[in-house]
């Protein structure tokens, strides 16, 4: 990943096979699966612009927002979140479609 590559959305990170490494003020760290995050935000119809996403990520340990994040090539690790199966994805998508 060169420094000259412009990454604007989560989709751009996915395209470059990256993930989001997040570090909270409380010291909690995790690496978020960018492909899953992209899908989750798209289903929710939330903005996938990285600056916006970064402001909304919430620490699973202390609950605060505004953690530091950066792009990483490390594999995802940390607590499980969001839909775990295709069926769960379908359920979430169907539920959101009707609001
Ligand atoms: Zn925290």
C-alpha cells in the first residue's frame, strides 16, 4: 500500500485488502474486518466515508467514540460483532428495508 494511494471509503480499503486497526483512549485495540464493516454500513445506509466511519466506531470495551484508527494489512481480530451468518444478514437487510 503506497502513500500515494487515496483511500476515501471503506470500499477503497477493502479493494486494497486492508482492514481498520482501531485503538481507543482506554487502551483497547482491535482490527476490524473492513469488508464486513463496508457491508454493514451499506446495509444500514450509513456513510462509508472513512472520516465519518471513524467518528462513529464505538469501543467495545469502554463504549466511547472517536478512537484512533488507521489502515492495516493485519487480519481482523477482536470481539465478534454484527451478523454472524448469511441468514442473519438477510434478516437485518429485510428489517431495515421497511423502515
Ligand atoms: Zn475504550
